[in-house]
C-alpha cells in the first residue's frame, strides 16, 4: 500500500524526502523485488502514481544509474560517511518558483565574465553542473536556447536603464 504522503489529495511531498523514493530504493536493493521486471510506466503506477510521469522518469533513471553504478544512495559507505547526492529534478520554471539550474544558467548568461560559458558547447555546459545534468539533454538544450533569448532581452533592458540613469544624472 502507498505511504501516507502519497494518499492525500494534497501535493505529494518533494521527491527527495518522499516515501515513494524510499520504496523505489528499497525495491532496487532487493534482488527479488518485482521492480526489476516491471516496465517504467508500471513502476510509476505502483511506486509513485502521484508524481508527474516526466519528472518521475528522470528521477527514476538517475536512481537506476546510481544503482547500476553503485553510486549515490547505492554506494558502499565512503570512509567519511558522506555520499554526494545528485539534485532532484525540479520544475525548471513555474510562476512561483525557479529551479537552481534555471537560476545558475540565468546568472551565467547575465554575468559571463570569467565563467568560460562563451566558448562552451551546449553539451559541455550541460555536463558542467549537476543542476543541469538532472534534466535530459534534449530538455536542457531547449531551456538553454530560451535562456539565451531571455537574457539578451534582459541585458538590453539593463543597458537602457543604465543609459537613462547616466543621462538623468548628467543633466
């Protein structure tokens, strides 16, 4: 049966702390679990039906890659007890919230000096940070293209504001 955080009509809890994620991890660790024989859509329906399929798919693929590579939550405990966790896949942008990846990319384009972003391919940029890699590359390509257009517009506005300010202070 489903855990309490997924049974109500409220938004499901964030994936990072969810019972759904813990059930997936426990099932992947159990060699006899049916999760190893189910298709992705079946896994979604059984373990995390209240999460958007697109985001579940990305989160599950990352867990599966960690499982297969024995990294992340599946790593043998490291000597200092620390395991680097990949960021969860959050919505790139919603009306009330922007992702860490969105914020980072915006800042890189608005203030590129010293970042090397000008000479990077989209793939190099995507590979440069976990907050980009948590999105599928094709999605990130689209986000990047839109971000370039957005920051060009914002830079024009900033330049115009600065010019207007200089003009009014020189009067």
